[in-house]
């Protein structure tokens, strides 16, 4: 079932697809304006446990996924862009712990950007409304572009990657992670082979993400029960990867996979 749902969402026309995802995330941002909900991504668990401040412990698994993706390259003293920053938790983590000069998070949802601007007040962290296919920054501006669990929403991966290449400085890095349909893989190596960029790392991190979902499932389920309107509770639980839902079972039975890649501008 989940493979069919995933395939259906991918097969939609670009305009309809972009509209549906934007509407969905606008609804989520309106439904829960509490700063306790900072992350929308899945989790990650491996043998390297991060040292986190007490206030960040409730989001440990989600933070560990961001840390994994962001630290595939050296981001210290770099200028970073996150495309698809959601509620801003990942960009906030990077700004506080990984010491970039600046990180800017852009998102298609104005509601999500408004929440992020409200939640966080750091000198090296900013948020703006922005489209993955028309990134609102000049050429050769960023050292690193991050993209965590967001690209499955995009109308055109090709246009997005061309924009990533455009805004990256020469020798800059693009580090990415997202879920995919195991039987009809969308994010294979061929999709990322564009002129002027080279793939320098590819990994399947499904088991790490599944372990993250196991660790965070009950907390997420309780939070959704407490805040979500009844008419979208089931949908939110599914997309949150709560145990027993189609997304979770998809990872468990091998119908879904979770991939990460690192590219460099040449």
C-alpha cells in the first residue's frame, strides 16, 4: 500500500504535487504552534551517541539524523543553506552545535517560516520563504547546502539540483538524505549525475532510521494524540513513521528505503 501511495505522489503533475505538499505543511504549521515541536524528520541511531544539552534530549533521534547528514562534510566556519527547513529545529541544531558562520533555512511554507522565526533568535541563524526550484540567493554564495527528508515533495529534482549547483561556491558540498520506494527507486545515482557536480558518497541508512523510529515512536504518537485535530491524526501518524503505520511497516518489510548522498561542485 505505501509503495502505491508513494508512487502516486511522485506521479502527480509538478504543479499539483507542489500545491498539495505546500498545503499539507501549511496545515501542520497552523495546527501546532507550540515550540516543543521543532522537528518533522525521522530519527537516526548508530553507535555514536551525541552529547546534547538537556533541553535537546527529547529530540535526540531527530537531531542525530541532522547531525549525520550535516557532518558528512566540515561545516565549521562555513556559510550553509538548508532547503526545506520545516519548523527550524535542524537548522537551529546546526547553528548551535556545529559552529557555521551562518545557516539560512528556506521553506515553501510561509507558516513554517513564521514559526521558525518566532522560535529561534541566534545571530548565525536566519529563515526565509523559498522554493527549491528557484532558490532566492545569488550564484556561488554557499559553502554547503543541506537537504534532509524534503526532496520527495519537490516537483522537479532536476531543477532543484541545478539550483543547488548554482548557489554553491566552487568545490562546495551538497549533503542530502530522504526516503524512497525500494522497488521503484526515484533517487538513484543517475538522478544526481548532473553536469558540474560529482557524487562522492552514497549510503543506505535504512536500518539506522528504523532504529530511530523505534526509539521515538511512542513519544511521537502521544504528542500527535494530544495536539492534532482528529481529522488528520491518522495521516500525521503515518507520515511521522509511528510504529504500525504504513510508513513504518514499509521500512520494516523493505518496501521503503532511506538513502543519503554527498555531492561536490566541480
